[in-house]
C-alpha cells in the first residue's frame, strides 16, 4: 500500500450495509482481532442516546457496534488494562487521555491500537432529547442517526426525514454540543494510529476517509486489506482538501468559543479571577465524582493528598487546588468532570482556564504525542514564566 490517506469500505456486504460510512471501521476491527486480545467500542442499546461499553474478542457482533454515537459521551480510555493488547475506537479527547495514561505508564503504547474518529463535538443527551421534542415534535426514539455537517446539526429519522438546524443558532439558544466540545480544537485525532470519518468523502457514496499516522496503523490497515476485511482506493484530491477545510472551519469555531467562554475570565484581574473561581467552586459537596470521572487522574479513594479536611475553611480546598495544578498540564478537555458533578459546577471550564493559559505560555498541549514531555518535567520553562 502507498500513501497515508485512503477511502475505505468494508469487504463484507453486511458490514457495508449496516456499518456507518461503508463499515470500514467495522471491517478493520474484525481484522485486528487476529492480532489483538480484544476490541473496545461503545454499542447502542436502545436509541442513539443510549449505549454501553462493549468488549469483543471475536468478530461476532461487530455488525452491532457501528456509529460514532455523538449523543453518548462515554469516556472509553478508562477501560484499557495494562498487559492486554487492545484495539479501541476513540474520539480525539479519549485518544488524548490514552496518550496521557501512556506517559504515566498506566498503558503501554505498543499494546494499543488507537482507531480515532474525527469529531465535531458530542451532544448532551437530556437537553438534546428535550430539543427534539420541543423544536421538532419528534420522539428521540425516532432518530436513526445524527451528525454535524456544513455548520448544521442534522438528525435523520427512522422514516427518512432529515431535520437540520444551524449549530451556531442552536448553541446561542443553549442547545447544541456539550460545552467542552464547543471549544475543543482537536477535531482529527492525529495522535491515533488511524483516524477515520466521513469528512472528505463523496456525499452520495457510503465510504470512510482513513488517514494512517503510524507504522502500527499502516500494518493493521494492510492486514485488513490483504484479508479482504477492508477495500481501499486513493481519495479524490479535491475531497481530501475538503476534509482539511472542514477541520479548519471546526478549529476556527472552537477558537471563537475559547475566546467567548474563557476570554472574560482571562481578562479579569488576578484577584477578581480568583474570587470568580472561589464562587464557582462554593457549592462543592466533596463527593469526588469529578476525580473518578477524570480519564487522566488515577488517584484512588485512598489518595490522602486529595482528601479535603472536613473543617477546611479555605475558599478552595486542597482537593481542588491540587487538581488545578496537576491537570494544568494534563487536562484533555473531555468534560467528564462537569458531566459527573451533582452540583453542576462547570469544572471543565475551570480546568481549561488553567490548561489553556499554560498551553499559551509554554506551547505544551497534553495528549498529542507520547514523545511530548511536559515543561514541568523538562524544566525548560520559557523565560519570564
Ligand atoms: Fe465537588 Fe462536584 Fe467534584 Fe463532587 S463532583 S467533589 S461536588 S466539584
């Protein structure tokens, strides 16, 4: 095989028919099971708003696991185990979390095949279902598929209708993507072995754009093609450029949201900013759900440095202070902490304030490459930091 970019589709007719975008990812998964212990995916259990984590050790059942399921933001990186050879299908933030876990020796890079999905953002299920009912008069159970394309959030119903709204308008009205997805600026997961998606493919054809980033990715795809699990062709040059253009538009949108959501905090005087952070954290009940949900932090319940003193009178307990410091150079912006918090504290927003400021000052962005050493470990902070 030549090059690093392909259009692909499943070799088997039933995977082509039932799989998303021609089933190339399903075909790849069926193939890699001959050299990996397991495949970890999410699998729809009801509507597109309900899914479970599923581990496969044989190709049986592959046909049931297709689809990006943007309305189910389960964080799959939690499910990797040291010593298991695993292929795993991930959104960019999940893949970045795996990279951070590899740096901390919780996972070995050579044991995992990272199959990334291009991602324009995920949807909060409860609000999205409410939106479907109130704005379109449609039951969530009648949705067969959702996607973000050409600046619109599009729902495809089981009876063939296409319901579409501008993502900008939706988000101005308080609907649309999860907050952390709006300002996430990693849309094509280049830290993976292979990135997959339908950006840069002809709308009328049912195929997947595959971009290979590593030797392991090239070997996996080559084995899948040789075994008849996946067929590939060279992508059309024009549409390959369209894929990059879509990525550029999505990143530009994300930068706009960063400015809008994080900018006002950044513009505050230090004391004012600290007061705002204290006020945001004031409702905390110390349940530690945010710590458990975090795909990067591996501190367990017995981690003493994170136990807030019940008599703690500090406006920010040591728990949050330590988390801000350690996530400043490792937060991948997945938003799981915000989703888990019973007090609805915008934790991802707060952590990204620190992480984005740190990234701006040092140029270090967590989760992009196993070879990137954080500045704190390198000890070469830019002058004046
Ligand atoms: Fe506090 Fe929310 Fe974290 Fe619980 S999940 S410890 S309430 S910030």
